[in-house]
C-alpha cells in the first residue's frame, strides 16, 4: 500500500508500532471528516465542507510525503557513512562484529548509531549473527539499506571476501550519492522557477481578492463563487504536489 510505505519511510510506524497503513488511512479519514463537520457547523455549504475536508487530507499527505523524502535522504547518507567506516575497519581486521563495534567509536551519526549499537548488543548477548542482521534490516524500509543488509547476510553465509564486498559497496553508494547531488545541482534553476511560480499564485490570488471590484464580489460575495474558489484551492494544491514531485523538490 502506498500510504503504508510512506508511513514506514517517514518513520511514523517505527515511532508508533501500533500503526499500520490501514490505521493511518482511517485516522486521516476521521480527521478529514471532522474538518468538514467543523466547516459545516461554521455555516459553510456542502461543497465548501467537502473542499475543506479534502484540503486537510491533501495537506496531511503532503506533510507525510515530505517527511518520507527527508527520512530517506538521511538514511541514504547514514548508510554511506556506515559502509565507509566498516570498510576501513575491515581493512584493519576482517571481522564484521569488530568493524561494527569500532564504527560506534568513530563518529557514526544518529539514528544509525543507535541501530548499530542494538545490533552489537544482540550479537554480544548470544543472538546469531544472521538473526541479528535480520533484525537490523527491519529498522528501515529504505531499498538501499535493505539491499545492503541482505548482501551482508549472503556474504557471511557464503563466506565471501568481506573486505572486497565492502569496498565495492562503498564505491557504488558513493557514485549513487554523487549522482543525487549532481541532479540536485543541475536542476536547481528549474526547481527555483517551479517554486517561484507555485509561491506567486497565492499572492496573486490574494491581491486580486483584496483589491475590491467585481472579482472580490464574485468569489467572496456569493455561495457559488466561494465554492469555485475552494475547489480551485484544492486543484492548486494537487497541482503543486505534482509539480514538486516531478521536479524532485521534496528530496
């Protein structure tokens, strides 16, 4: 489910384990219905109440999607940092547990540091390495992180060359990060234009509606005009979301 994946990537389900995609959807539906009910009690019409509820739902989805993008970028960078540290310590001593322990002592950032600490604690407490790595792989749904943990487990099971594997993985992740950065820089001008257009629309609408005249009377003075205005706001929010998604502004 798309919503379930968003909630996981945003860290919401990890912070609140009792949540799942279905519960997130139901909670969002209840809150949107409540927003529409408040609008009705305030004297709004049916179309205005639906627009209010839809706007609340879309806004909540945008917040969740943005949080998922930020969390994904943070995980990708922490993973590159972890693999780099593991690669360097395995060059000193080809022992995965030793490398994980040493990575805790050499500036590994949060939240990856906490996950690695839990991994080391489980192994030191008697849990099998593969079982501990399986639990470690459950802390994030980021595809690169899951691929890395799966590859480490396979490497250990097949007694592969751990140092060579880590060196190759670090190189691959470094190239991926460079490509992300290159795309971010190369499309900076396009994103600036998109953001400028999106930001200009509300100011233009406010100027038109606050200037008096027929536009203000049409959109604010009649029920039909207010309904058209609210539907237009929903369409604007949906269009802004699609533009930001296509241009990669959300990270």
